[in-house]
C-alpha cells in the first residue's frame, strides 16, 4: 500500500495534533483529510507553515491548561446534592448518571462536557459519592456529591 506524508492543520483524534507530520495511507489522505482541509501534503514550503502551527499549538495548549486549572478550582468549591425519588427502605428509582451531574454542575455555573465526567458505575444508592472529572490530560479533579431522597423514606415492612 502506498502512503503519504502529510502536515496536519487541525488536531485529529487517534492521528495527531496540528503541526505534526504524519504518514497515512493514500486513500485516507485523498478521500478524507485533503478534501476536508484537515491536512496538506508535506513539502519544503510547508515546513515553515509547520513551525507556525507548532507555535500556535503551544499557545492553545497553554490556554487549555490554564482554563482547566481554573475550572478545577471552581469545581473544588461546588457542593451538590442530587434529589432522587426513593421507594421503601430508601431504594432509588433509577440512578444518577454523568448527565445528571453535568446538568447540576451547569446550574452551579461550571461548564464541563459529559465525557469528562468519569462515573465508573451509575450511582444507585443514597449518600455521598465520589467521581473523577478529567478536564485536561494533566488536570483531573475528584468531585464529591451527595444523593438525597426527594420524598420521606418509608421503612420496609
């Protein structure tokens, strides 16, 4: 199979960051990367553009890191209680998911993406729970939240 050397213009998951030189199969380059202007062929003239893209990437990564650290500081100050309907004995109807946590964090003024919240298992019990929020490859926060009953807990007979 023939391959091509390309210069990435935008970050592509699983392939590389902008400004990186990558070797990909010709069909992938011809049918996907080049028509969408995600990459350009690697030539001597494009090497200067590669240096400019690398500088832009360094600036972008520094901004993302400082933004993630600032959001992590705000997350550390937030205390969330999620009310859920319960049945006899305090058993939850349903569970708390990462989408529920994301909505509650947004209500508190902290914007995170749902995929950044690593809730290893859906929460199906009352009480305090901890999850990890990964904001950046170098910044992650352990976030504590509490699940409380929306209605009075009835004792089982």
